[in-house]
C-alpha cells in the first residue's frame, strides 16, 4: 500500500507540474528584462535580467482600469443572472411534476453538446436586431455581452442535481407551516445549496472574465473592451511585446483568484455538512 501511495503521489505531482508549466512560463516571461531572450533554448525559467518593469509598463500601454471595470461589470452581472435563472429553471425540473418534464430536461441537457461557435452567428444577428451593441450606448453594449451568457444548460443541470439531494420532508414541513412554492424555493431550498451556488458562480465568473471571442466580435469601441480584448491590443501587426502580454495576463488572473478565495468557505462548509450527514 505504501508503494502504491508513493507512486500515486509521484504521478499526481508530475501531472500538477505539467499543468502548471504554462503558468510558470508566463510568470517567468513577465519578469524578464528587455536584454534577455525569452525564446532561448534550452528555456530558462529563472530570469537573469530580473525586473518588474513589465508590470509597470503595461499600465501605460493600455487603459487597464477601464478594461478591469468593463470585465468586472460583465462578469458580476453574468454570475448574478446565472444564479437566478439557473436556480429558477432547475427548481421545477427537480421538485415539481408536470407533463413533458423529462423531455424538457433532456432537451436542455442536449444543448451542452452544441458549441457556442455553432450558434454564434444567429445570436449575433439577434443582438444586432435588438440594437444591443456598444454603438447604441454603454448599457446596450453591456447587455450585448451579458445576455447571451445569462443562463446555460450546465448551470440548470448543476442546480437540479443539488435540489434533488434535499429531502422532501423539509419541503412538506414548510408547506405545513404555510409556505408557498416561491417561499420554499427562496427560504428552504436555496440556503441549503450554497456550496453548489458557489461552484456555479466560480465557473461562470471564470468563463465570463476570460471570454475573448464574443467581446472581440461584438465590441467596436475601445472604451468598452473587456480585459482579454484589451490585452490583445498589446499584440502588434508586425511585432509583439510578449513581456507586456505576459505581465498583463498575470495581472488579469488576480480577480479570478480573489473571487475563488472569497467563496472557498462555502466549499468547506459543504464538505463538512456531507461528512456529518454521512
């Protein structure tokens, strides 16, 4: 057993190092000065010309504050709408009985197999028809970025599975106490699935914060650019400052880390509850 555990740990550590390699290379590149070749072979992870100038210089190259604000507004709004709509859609699928429930659920689930690139064109035409572009104003520009991702099949599936784990006796007790369906949903069920809500919030925030394709298509005004699109501006037509791009990419990761750490306690509480019930 000890040999098996040692081999398992070696395998896991090796896989972790392999997964962290791009991130470590990004940090290394962002800390290298202009006199060091970032494409040298064999590659050097520890910079010989160590500097923080890339982090300082990138702030002067692009309007990072504005890009941060745009990304923050879009990401937070997308998270809030996903939590609301996914929970409301999952509640009847998990706790109510009606004709065609299974067909509806499987139809929603089937949309997971459709990549966003396949439906991007019709969504873009709808956005144009509704005038939800940055040419119509800041609010319309934000709505054009948020609404296509306001709810998704994965969120509905995740919340449905969470609701199914809650005993029906709690629901029946709430009915005896005079609660209606909406009160049961908001005061009984939602507080009990906080860990799942935290998971959905983190996945949604990461997806929205790092989304590049859709904003790059919809946005035309540089003042409305989100962070990934803004960082892409550092790449020139004939040359690119990869040190600045690496530094900007590292800076853009901090909000994701902060958001994850702020919701980490819900993961811990969920694990503890499961241990007690088990």
